[in-house]
C-alpha cells in the first residue's frame, strides 16, 4: 500500500509540472478570465459548493474509519485542513454577490483534483505516516509552530483579499475595478498569494510529502492564473495599472 501511495504522489507531482506549463498557454476560463470555452455555465454559488464539498466529505470519511481518529496531532491537521474547505464549500459561496457563473468543465476538473487531494492528505495523516510520527511531542517541534503561523497568516490573507474583491462593485454594477488595500498593494492576485502561503504552511506543519505535493499543485495552478489576471488588468487599465508597479502573486518578486 505504501509503495502505491508514494507512486501516486510522484504522479501527482509530475502532473502538477505539466499543469504549470500548460496554464501559461491555456487560460482557465472562469472569473475575470471567463471565455465560454469550458462548457455550459451554472450559478457560481452552486458551482463552488459542488467543486469543494467532496474534499470535505472524503476527509471526514477517512478520519472516521482510521484508528488514528483520536490522535490529537492528526485531529489538529484535520481541523485546519477542514477549516479551509468549510469556508470554501459552505461559507464563501453564500458571500458571493451578483449573478456570476462558472463553467461545468472547470467544476468537474476541480472536483477531480479535490478528491485526489483528499486521498493524498487524508491518506498520509490517517494511514500512511509512520506510526508514532505525530505523537504529542510534535506539538513542540519548530516545524509545527512555524507551519501553523504561516498557515493561519495565509488563510487570513486569502479571506481578507476575497472580501476586498467581493466588495469592489455596488449592487447592479457590472464594471471591473482594480482591487485596492491589503496585500493588493503589492500584487494583483493577493487572494492567490494567501492560498499559496496557506498550503506551504500546511506542508511545513505536517512535514509531509503529501503536504509538499499539495503546495506544489497550489503554486502550479495559481501562479499561471495570476499571470493571466495581471495581463488582463494591464489591458483593461493601462497606465493606471502600470503606475502601481504591482507584482503578479509574490510581493516584490513575481
């Protein structure tokens, strides 16, 4: 079982590299980049719920059937992971404003990855990680505390940035605006920056290959998209945008 699990991780890491390169040439057509090429559209709120709910449910199942379901450290990992998807699947969709839509093709791909990611993270935490690795001593390790601080900081940036984006428009307004404030002072995709930071923190606090692969996937998926959004803003706002000298996703770097 362990050999197959590690092969699974290597395959996922390899696919992430392919996705990273591909997304510099093929835009994921949703949100501001929506282009109608990814199938019929459905309501944005429903789309987010359908896409994000499977990972939440599968993690619960993996936890319930594991002999480690009462281990304190494993439950902390579980709680932090589920906290993100509780927001993504059951809170964030109901905060969305307007009548935006999401293509079914994007939803299905997101669902597929989320199922695989639940198997990666839940598989490691509750089944594959070496016995005794996550005993109570883990709570005293530097990687746990550094990781949890980075994770929570990333989550805070992500949620705050989403709030800024949601409140760019007044009711009935359909125009596009440059986000301002928070980490948007430094990058055009502050919400994505927060998510990258968040899952890097998770990889550190679990100190796991599964967490590392998820962080790689997050980077591979969001960095090219941030580049596309940067280019779109540059086209839409021209000199006003250029003068702000923002980076794409990593402050002062890219």
